[in-house]
């Protein structure tokens, strides 16, 4: 089933350049709901799949973009390793390429790092139909601009991802979830306190009543910390975090516009109507709210954050937070540097490119 | 191109305009005042800048950039000048923009565990400023006493703790930069991400080619409860390499994992008397940190792994003083090796760790061919190798031989699947090797990216990314395995 479709894909892009055809890049389709709607001729990547190199003792894996995320996670689990950014799948068809292009990280993000923190190298086809390789399979690499990390979260607007190399980490020996009945303000205070001393947190979420935290580390580290911070042990902690990560928690079962607010973690509970849930130790707040986008965005900007219309609501407006004029100009220039004919996922990120 | 050693065309007009922006003592233009700026940490390359500017406010930097932009004068930004690849080498026809006066800590936000600092704040000074709160800034390049955070971002500096705690890019959450036309951009902030492309990541390691960094927001970490270091001696380098792989395969991510070969170990021991076993062919330092009980368990585990891999001696530092002594030897390895010869040339390739033994054997072979000794210091955990080539610049031809030797080492790193630079940057030093690591389409993509930020090519021009013509010329001198690189380009 594994196959290298790089050459075919390159030919398709070159043809699209010649015929000025806009392409809509398609992986497993699990994150079609994300970003702006974009039209164009579908370019299927799911056949370009397979793990190319996995060396557990080197802490690296390289795989083709169409490789199912589940296949990669299974291979890593066999050696007691994991993708450190705990990516959401949002469906069984999720691929590695889509994960990198969307750049969405899971509950472990504030403590272990984001998708972009673990990308070491990348092979892409740019909008001119050129095959390019940046970075590699080594942990430290400062030769040339860091195009690999630039691709993360760019939603396919700069290049078609072919192969991706990632740094991976060993799975913690032990994990434990603790729950605390607490008020919103108290939840933030507790998190702030734990964050300023060496507590091995790996996830923290507050649903309006319960603060749940996950501890990860060696058996000893988890046991010692558990004694220090108290709380009630959640019997099925891993299921809880998986439900949070995959948006299968009851909160997400809704057709109302779902906003993702990225704010400084210690920000007090937001003065906005609507149901909310706090993840990432306070740095990521989910809000269900039919208010106009401007009202939400103004509030968040005052707090030093930004807001994304993550799911539902109109998908043809400003889904991502509007950029200041100078940054928007720079984005357009970068887009032309990689895709001068504007044929890759046009409008998926911002309407202007 | 560096060869364009033309002097400033209209120095008087520039000085007159600068006098409107800066007080007289903040503009240097006489040879004796310019001399301290003629090179950075890579002293083999020197040039006097046209003018040095020492602004102290963002508004001043903005005006200087706008002025240079309108007069078409190139600008080289400089922090502490500790860089090792000539990234801050001045241009005779340009302005050297020193950010040395930007030394204020603007905010320490304990709730969000970040500090907002100016670019000229020294790396170590950040950790010192937040130490009273039990916090620190993780990346610790060896030059941390002197190097500045702005320079760390420009080079994406590493250090001995980056296997566990990451590089600069993993520890900076926000930047304010000025583009060449004087536009102030905010990238990131106190949040964990920002809308749009990840320009925050892109700026890291961009070597001053994309923007001038005027503010940095860094992530602060709580100091671990305990740190402990184990020292192990090996009678051959291969076993030491196997020990490293065994530790990582066991699911342990040490806070630091460093290796030195015989020559580096001896030099360090003679220099700082760290208590290293002088007869070891390879020395490994493995630091574990975390909660007290956890560290004790891990130390036991690591000791077993080291012995199993064939360590001839394993020692755990008996107290904090001995731990610091063990590290002092490693951190002083460069100056220690520097005592063995009048000059040394430090390389910075990164390799897949599994190829270590093979690479070191090949380097030993090259050392004989070039008749120049080499000492190896290795960030073993992340594969970053620092071969130090010893030479004497006063002996005719030795510098050229050292450079050629160094070039071959870097090409060897690329050949085994690694990179020419792990943390020191390309600067002016590794431009030729960039032609080996990247093909002409990739280099053209880098140039297009640079154009998006700086269409007039005025920010640190001629550094980090070679022109295609340069690569064609280099390729003509340098045919690999019978294949001519850049066959599609005309030869000159």
C-alpha cells in the first residue's frame, strides 16, 4: 500500500501551473471543517504514504504525508514512544500531512510543545512545481531559513507536503489524572502555582466545575507529586483526555459557532456570554457563542490574544484572526515567494491569498 | 557578495542624516573607534564597517533603518559579537547597527512565566534576574555570560541542555522586529500561538537577514528540584556512542548529554582540573534533573547502562560543587583546546548519532591527511559535533589548510545525512558548504523568502545564503564524486 507519488504529484502541479488551475489539497479529509472554504481541483495526497525511516534510539521518524496518523502512532507505541504534541485526529482518516498543515496540537501542548516544535525536516512541492527539501533528520539544524517550521499551520497555502521528519519522545512511564472541585478563578490560581514549581503536569483542563490535571513522568515522580498536590484520582483519565483532544466531550456536541481563544494562560475568566471550557492550562479557551466575531475578537485582543472560528458558523469570512496591515502584506509576499501563481489552497487561510 | 568591498559612497551625507537621529557619541566613524567592531567570534574574517550606530530606543533604530533604506545602504545588526560564523562581520559600505545599549528587562510576568526583554540583554542575565522566583531561561550556549538574547534568536542558539529543553526557538514566545523599511511587527506574544504563518519560528536562525529584533519575550521554567551529573570514561569512542544510544533507547531524556574525545578531555583537565580521568579515549557527562526521588532512580539506571556499554569508570558527582566542576571542564573545553595551539577553528556539523563512530574515524583520517590535530567536543544527545581544528595562523598556508579540512568535515556531515551547522549558523564561513547541502532551486527559494522581507537586499546581505553564482564558482573548483554540482548554471 505504501507508495511514493512524489513524481506524479509534481507533474500534476506543473500542469496546474501551465493551465492556471487552482488546486485544493486533500489528505484524509478529517479536517475539512477547519479553515476557510476553498474551491479548486482536488489534489489527493492519501496514496502518497508510508513510514520511510523510524529509528527509536535516534528519536526521529520520517513518513510520507498521506500516512495515516494512526499508523504512525501505532508504530511509535510499539517502541514505547509517541508524538509529543498529542495531535487530535478528528476522524479515523487523519493523515500526517493534514496534521502538520493544520498545525493543531493536543492537551500536552503547553507542557511538551506544539507541532512546530517537533518538525525537523520537510520535502515539499512549491507552487511552481519544484521539489524542495529543507531541514533533515537531525535535532539541530540552522542551515538556511527554517522553512520546515514555516509549513506548520500554513494550511497548504505555501507548498504541498510530501515527506515530514519529526522528533519524537518516549512515552511517560506513568500517567495519572487528578480532579479538583473548584471555582474558575481558583482553578487559574492553582494552575499558576503549580506552573511556577517543578510539577510534572502534562495536561490541565477546567470545565466550569472540575479542574482536571494529568501528571506524567516516572512512577516515582507521579507518586511524589500526587501526594504534594492532592485531588481525587480519575479512574479513566486517559479516556477523558482523548475525548477532550478529539472534541468528543459533551461540550463539543453542538452546532453553535465554536471559537478557539488563544490567550495568556493566567488570563482571568473572560467576560463573554456563552458556554466555555478551558484547556492548555488556561492558554486555550473554547467558547460556544453566536456573538458577532468583532465583539469576541475585540475582547480577546485587549487581553493580548487572538480568536479563531474553529468549527461551525460561516466558513467564508474571517475564520482566522485578521492580521494587522503590515503583517498581511508580508504574508502575501511570502505566499508569492512560494506560490507565485496562487494555485495552492487559495483562500483557505485568509481571503486575500 | 562579500567581495563587494566598496566603501560608503556618500559617508558625509549619511553622517549628517544620522546626526539628526542619534547623539554624536552614538555614531562612530573614525578607524580607531570602528576597530572593535571589525569581527565577531570568528576572528579569521575582518572588515571595518563604514559607520557604527549605537541607538538606545526602538524609535531611533526605526529611523536609522528608514534612512538606510532610502539611501540604499546595507545594515548589519550586532549583539555581543560572540557569534562563531561571521554573521556580524561588518560591511565597509554599510552601517553596523549595534544593539548593545538595549539592556533593559521590560517585564517579568510571573503568572504567565515569561519575561519581556530588550535584545541586548545577556542570556545569563535573564536567568539571574528571575532566579529569586525559582525560575530560569533554559537555553545555555557556552557563551552565555556574554552573548545576548537578540543574537541567540538570530542564530537559534543551542547549549548543553537542549536535548531536553529545546533550542532558542522552543523557548521564545514573542518577538518585536523592525523590517528594513522600518515597519514594526509583533510576532507572537504571551500566547502559545499566533494567527497566520509561523513567522516567530522563521525568524529564529535567520541570521539578521529578515528583520532587526528589538524585543524578545522568553519562556521561563521552574528550576528543577535537583540536578545530578554522572561522568563515565570509555576506552574507545564507539562504546561511548553506544552508551548514548542505550540511554535514549531506555526512554531517558537526560538534561544534558555531552561527549569529549581524548584530546579535548586532557585539555579541559589541564585547564580547569575538573577531575576527569586523563587516560580516557572518550568521556561522557550525563545530567539528570527532576524531583529528588526521580533523579536518584534515574542515576542508578544510567550507571547500569553506562557500565553495560563498557564504561571503564563511572562517577556520580558527590555534591553540587563537584557537579559544577564536572561541567566547568566541558564548558571550558573550547578555551582549553585553544591553549594547545596558537589558533583553533571550530566546526559545527550535526550528524545522525548512529554514524558518530564512523564520522570520528573519518575525521581522524583527515587530520592525518591535513597534518593538523583535531579535538572533538560533542553534544552527544542531539548529534551536534564540534571538531576543533588546531593550527597556527602565522605559519604560511595553515589557515587555508584548516579551512579546507573544516570544509571536508562539513561535507562529510551532509553525506551521512546531517547538516553543516547545528547551532553556530552559516554566516560568511559556511557559504560554500551551503552549496553542498542545498541545490539551486532550494537556494532560490531561500532568496525568494528573503525578498519577501527585504526586497532591496539591505539587511546583512551576503551572509547565510550563497548566491547561485557563488555556488557555481565553488562547484567548478570542487567536483564531488565526478559529479558537477549546479550543472544547469553557467560557469565563470
